[in-house]
């Protein structure tokens, strides 16, 4: 009978990274978001490597309990993505109002140099 693969430590690291990422997003700490996102990527890569190694040794797939924890982690990531997407959309709407595109009748003809909102902001400063 094959031994069951125990990825609980790896799943725990992933869950901790997601908790840290939640905190960094709430705090608006972009440095922490980047740092935690990199750690999350490392944890995911380490988990995958451990899984592949154990499977190569003839161990069984992960337990139903760990599978459920991974599904919950995936749901957390999807929720975080939705939050970031909503924030990005809100920023985009705000920039559309504050920095109209240069191809609008007020700011010049389409295709002129520097037609992005970022270029418009730099040109006004």
C-alpha cells in the first residue's frame, strides 16, 4: 500500500502567505504585497516540487482534507483578485474623469504624441 503524501506544512505556508497578502492589501502596503506575492510563488513552487517528488516515489495523492484546504486557498486567491480588479477599475474610472484622454475634443486630436492619461499628467506638470 502506498504511503499518503503529507503536504500539510506546504499548505500551511500557502495559507499563511494568503493571510499575509490579505493584511498587506488592506494596509495598502505595496512593498509588502510584492514581498508576500514572491513568497507565495515560492511556496507554491515548493509544494508542487514536493508533490511531484512524492508521486514519483509511489505515494498516494493528497488527502481529502488537504485537497479541501487547497480549494479554500484557491477561493481566497480568487477573492483577492476580484478585490484588486475592483480597485483597478475604480482607479481607471477616476483617472478617466481627472485626466481625460487627449483624443477628446478638449485635449486635441487623436494620434497626437503623448495621448495616454499618464503622458497627459506629465505634460500638465
